[in-house]
């Protein structure tokens, strides 16, 4: 029975990674952040300067350099494509899933470890950040790898585990600053203190680990100092992370203190209720330990999830992906809860979770069908066939008597895979038709428009920079347009519809124009998703072929 369960879990993992690959192959990168990071990495590769980070030739301080280093390397090996940009995130997803499996196995057993890896990789967040990778996939993978290796070191005292653990922490810090250290410290520190393992807490080797981190961070720190002086170092160690809590950071939005609560409920679909149940079980076990004056409960997974979650909730600026670094820990928590549920002799708890998960599955099915029939109708018969097969497997495993232990997990896993299969093969590719930078780039290449004469009016578009392998200059006023027209025989100008009329107020001839539909696709709205109201929210962007009337008359 155990072998059959492990085989089923491995099949789920394979199907999940096939889903990831389909998204990597079939969809472009999204504006703004992901496409901006790809554009910066392209610029870094062109310049050959890997210690300082620049964006459109200007100093860039917002993110540490690891994502740009890895992306530049991937571009160098695989070419400058959206697929190549996603490869480092996929590799760290694999590393993170494997580390989650090993950590779950270390504390519990092989099956719990496999369950944890399945829960993590089939969470909606992981489908999203492999399709639209930012910095958090690499961060989460590096953090959980570092924690796994350091726990191995505490248990087995092997020097290799010590070095690999601090390598993981260093990579996490190179990806997103001090949060890459804070999360492991909170998780491991709480585990050590709870079990009163004072020898592990006061090891002199931890001091050596700090020096390992500083050595591994030194290229980045030297680059920051050269580019920004002491302010760059302070920004990295304080303002970027802790400044968002103290208010020193300029970044602030209106997200309230409970923002991450409802964010967790949809980003950890379809496992969020099992996760909450797992946290409840863990608190119960801690209470029992304290009552019996024992310390037998593993608390690393609870601390690694809950403590950073609470800390992030105090930030003045919040985005959904900020809590994703906690998801490997909560996946172990969820896997243990799921194992507890299926092993229960009482049928009431199992039946309750089965009913709730079935309800979630129905929501996923109807959402998938709505997106595939109403929002962006599916025309490819293969996509329909594969979706029907996946949904059929979900139904089959809901009522199968052969693997009754998995009738909570497998139907939900197949449902979320089916949902994201539709997203990656139909929804996102059709959504990209409204990312004007992508469609304009394709048109410029197709018509062989000379990029040295291409400009954009009063805007920045990272898709253009990335796909056209250049930095498209910005003209900020009609006077600048005049100057370019006077110095060049002809220019091609990208301009939004509401600013196009400004160009008619001075002598200019529009030889030709091409209209593109544009929408901020990273901020979907009900109006956009409704085909009837979509035309009202879509904006027009023009690619104009311009010549000066005055110059033409002189000729």
C-alpha cells in the first residue's frame, strides 16, 4: 500500500512539473516586475558588469543581484528568451521541493516528506511564481535548503551540512536581503529553544557561519559600496527589509494588517484549510508537551510559517508573494495534518475534509470552465481533451476504493493541475495579446522596423527593451519629438491614444499607423474578464511612422 501511495504522489509531482513547463514555453513574461528583472539581466549581460546593477543605464538599488546573475547566466547558455529567464526559478523550485521532502522525512517519515513536496508544488502560489517568477521562488528554495542542511548539521555534526546550510542562507540573502537570514533564524532558533537544546544554541560554529555568510556576500557588498557608498550597505541590511516595518522605506500601500490572511487563503489553494487544521494540531501538541513537562513536538514547521507571517503583517508595504517564503514550512505542517487525518479511525474528521475538499474542487472546475468557455474560449481540441482527462481523474479518485487514504489529496491535486493546465495553455497565452509591449515587439521584428529609429512617448516599456534586445529611448515631450524628426529622416513612435492628439499640434505627417490593444494584465478586473465590458477598459496604443512636414517640403 505504501508503494502505491508513493507512486501516486510521484505521478502528481511529474504532472505538476509538466504544467510548469507548459507555462514556461507558452507564455511571455508579465509586466511590470518580472519583465523589468529580465530587462535588467539582459542589460547586465550586455555590459559585462556583474557587481553593479543598472536599469536603463541608471543606478538600481531595489533588489539584490542574485536573480540578475542567474538570469544573465541562463541567457548566456540558453538565449535571451522568457523561457531562459524562468529556468533559474524552476531549478530552485526543484531544490525547494526536494529540500521540503527531505526535511519532512527527517522529522516524520518518507511518506510525509513526499506529501509535503506535493502540497508545496501543487499550491496555487507555486503555479503562479513559476509562470510569473520574481525573486520569491529562488528565495523560498534557498531558505528551505539552508534550513534542511542546518538541521542535518545539528543532528549529525557533519561539516558539509554546515557549509551547505550557510550557502543556502547566503543565496537567500543574495536574493532578497536579510529576510533570507531572518526566516531560518526564527525557524531553527524556535526549534532549538523549544527543545531546550542549549548546546546547539550556543555552538561557537554559529559565529563561523556568520563569517561564511559575509565571505559569500562580499562580492555583492563590494559592488554596492562602489556604486552607492555606505548608503548602499545600509539599504541592503536595513532599509530594504526592516525599513518597511519601521516606515523608513518609501514603499507603502494601503494593505491592512490582515492582508496576508486572505492572501494565504487563495495562494495556498487547495490546501489552506488543512494547513489551518495542522497549525491547530501543532498548538494542541505543544500544549500537551507543556502539560506533561516534555518537549517531543516538532515546532520548526509552525515557527517557520507563523513567525515570519506575523512579522510580514507589520510591513507598510505588502504584496502576495512576500509570504511565499513560508510555504515550504506550512507544507510540512499540512502534510503532517493530512497524514493524521487519513490515519484517524474516526470517520467524521475524514468525511468532513473530504466534503470540504470536494467543494473546493467544484469551485476550481467551474472556474476553469468559466475561463475556458466564457472569458477566453478554448478552440484547441487537445486542450479540451487533456482537461477532461484530468478532471475525470479527479472524480475517479474521489470515489476510488483502491486508494481510500488518498481520496482527500488526489482529487484536489488533479483539480488544481487541471485548472492551471487551462491557465498555462489557453488563458495566459490569450491574455498576452493585451500586453502591448509584447505584441509591438513581435510586429517590429516581423516588419523589420529599424530599432535605432524606434522611440516611445512619455512611458517605459520593459517588454520592448527585453524582446528587442535594446533600450528603447523615451521622448518626454513634443519638443523632443520635433528634435528627433529634425535630425532623422524618419522615426517610429509608440504612443498611447490619449497622448496621440498632442502630436497633431505641430508639423508632422503620419505615414502609417498600427493600433494595438493594451491592458495592465497583472491587475485583472471583472470588467476585463467579461467579454461584453472588455472593450470599455482596453486602451489603444499606436505605433506611428512619422516624418516632419517641414523637412519633407524642403526636400
